[in-house]
């Protein structure tokens, strides 16, 4: 038993000695307040909140004997994001790998910056990476260290980093996304002033907002604001390429404002366009030689109404009723005070019409049902209508049928996701049959009238004769 106790005691003492000998191997992260510093981040986007995430990637270790070493955090070592050259003592950072590694884990600090700059304070000496994210653009990885490499002895320093935008988004908004032909829509393009230099250090020389609309005619000069300042836009700055009454490309050249505008400042370009085809599409982007922009896009939709002309000859549900050609209609917008003025249309094909643009040549206020020979026989379609209720008044009935005095009202309900296809129908009845040719008809009344006239004439002359005698 005594031998066993002696063996255990010897083992315990050995463990104590090993721990004592290895005490210098254990180290702690240096958090000396005398070495704490700040990191200033500038050039953030104006007018939006930017989320900043801070990660410590290299820290200073100090063991019990006072020995100090720079140490890479474990997660930054993965996949070679940060490596140390043992021969030279230099660290190498793979930004692409490091950014992906940082994005996959929680940050040491996460803050929201509502201004164009932010300062992280009271940071332990070391090296850091910063990720920035906002609704305006995409930032590159920022790297900063809070130690002074130029000092002989260990010293800290404030770090200044400039946020570099790798790409900006272009936001496009429309004042109305459900429209009729001839409607006026105001479009607003919002983006940011690009970086003043690219990754190679080349200066910013080009800054143009470009719009490629479909189904629109853009009118006049735009309103432009950079930051809080309204800019004067001249005709020389705007190119409006028009084909077949539609704008194919609209360019606003803002290059002359580069020098006086801060990188990241908010830019708004506002202009008005006439809807030419009803449904429209509008895609805006930016041409710049320092930053890549992601285009913004907005679409608009319209309403169409199809009226079917039936004969009241068979079923109440109109399933087997004859479709009638030859009818004509006028279309009125229904207002609170009654019907407005008759709308005008341009005929596109038999039984198909689009709403006319203001003062468009060839417009008519009367539309006609497609003939029997057409695939859409017995129907008439009008397209390019805004939301609202429309009254179809029958002005001409098919041969042998009476005009439907009531007409029909059809409502178009706005939809900002797709065109609206509304429909209605008008039923006509046959006219009463007329007497056959050669029948007695009104002849008897004619003969009776003639007899009365002859009798009256005879009475008149006989009376005069008596008076003369």
C-alpha cells in the first residue's frame, strides 16, 4: 500500500513539474488600453444606412514571460485566407477567400452607419477586416491594422480606410404602373456618384445615365439632383433617340459634374414620358469607367376590353346564340357626373382597335365589330385603357336587328403585375316583320281617304254653284 502511495505521489509531482515548465507556452491576447486605437471608415454611400461588420484577423499574443507574437485567428487560417511567411515574418492576405470566410461567420462588431463615415474605437492592437453593405451598392473588402510598422518598438496608430464601391445599383421607379395609351408617367432613376478612380488608379472621366424604354416617348429635359443640389441640365447634355414615335435610347451625360460631386453622393434623375403602346418596359443603367452599375427596371401594364355582339335567338346563357357582325359602338369613360367624351381609337385590324394618342391622325370615335369572315367575327376589342369603367353605346345595329338602347358598362381593375383582359356583351333582337309586297296593307286606308277627298270636293263645288244662282 505504501508503495502505491509513493507511486501516485511521484506521478502527481511529475504533472506539476510539466505544467510549471509549460507555463510560458500559454499566452493571452493583448488588450492593453495603452495600445488600443481606432479605425476610421470613410466614403460610405450618402443618404442610406450602411451596415459595417468588423473582424479581428491578427492579434498580439503575450506569454507569461513577456514574449510577444503576432497570431492569426483560427478561422482566418482556413483555406489560406491569411498566411504567415516564417522566413520573412510577412503576412499575406487572399481578399477573395477572406471575404467569403468572414461572410460565413458572425462579426466581432456590427454597427449601422447613417452617415458617410464611421469610427470604430478602443480596438486592441492588431489587423482587421471590414465588410460594408447597404441598399446602394456593393463594397470591396477593407483591411486595416492598428500597429505602426515604422516604429522601432511596438506602437499603435489610428487606421484610416476608404470604402471602395465595386458596384452600384440603379433604382428605377414609376409614378403609375397601370396606364392607358396617352397617359403621362413620371420616372425617377436613383443611383450614386461613382468612385473617382478605378482599381488601377485611373481617374473617373465618364458618368452617364442611360435609359432604354419600350413603348414610351420621353419628353423634354430631366430634373437632376446630386446630393442636395439641383443641377442645370442643357439640351447638349441629353440625347433622345426617337424612332416611330418611340424613344429607343435616352442618355443624360453628367460627366461635367464629376469634379464638384462627392463619390457616393445620391443622384436622382426625373423625367416624364407618354405611354405609346399601353404596356411598357423601362430599363435604366449607368455608364462609368470606374464602377460597374447594376441596371434598374420597371414595367407598366394596361387594360383591354372585348365586346361580343349576340342575337337574342336561343339560349339565355348565350351558349348557342348567333354572333352578329355589322354593329358599331362608341366608347365613353364613366365618371361621377355621367359619361365623359367619346374616346378615339386607331383601327389595327378587323375588330381590333387601340386607344389613340392625343391629336393622332386617322383616329375615329366609332368602332366596328369584326365581319363574319374574320376569326374574331362578332367581337370588337379595344386596348390601351387605364383603370376605370367604360360605357359601350351601340350606334349602328346589324341589318334586321334593333339597336340595344342600354349598351353595356365594363370595368377595368388596375393590376401592376399583368395586363387586364375584361369583357362584356350586347344582345340585339330582330325587328318586327313588315307587310308583304301586294298585300292589302295600307291600301284600304288610302282608298278611304281618296273617297272622302272626292266627296268633300263635290260638296264644295255644289255649294258654290247654288250661291251663284
